[in-house]
C-alpha cells in the first residue's frame, strides 16, 4: 500500500509540474493517467490469468475468488 501511494504521489507531482511549466495541458495529464491505469489493470489481469494456470501459484489466488479458465 505504501509503494502504491508513493508512486501515485510522484506521478501526480510530475503531472502537475508539467502543467505548471506549460509543457502539457490538463487533458494531456488526465489522458496519461487513464492510459497508465489501464496498462496496470491489463497487466494485472494477464498475470492473474497466468498464475491461475500454474498449479504451484494457485494458492496465491485463493483470496481472490474463482480463477479464470486456462486455454
């Protein structure tokens, strides 16, 4: 939780500083934040699906509910 907070804070400061210096507009920073969040969610979904297909990592998914089907 602490690392997520630090990363979010650094990203927010970087976005604000780029707007302050006139390098980007608010829409640029918001679009970047949305794309960054989307890439994190897609990567998380891929890693969870991969872990569900490996028997040795199945116990890590116990808390998250039902595992997706493997192809």
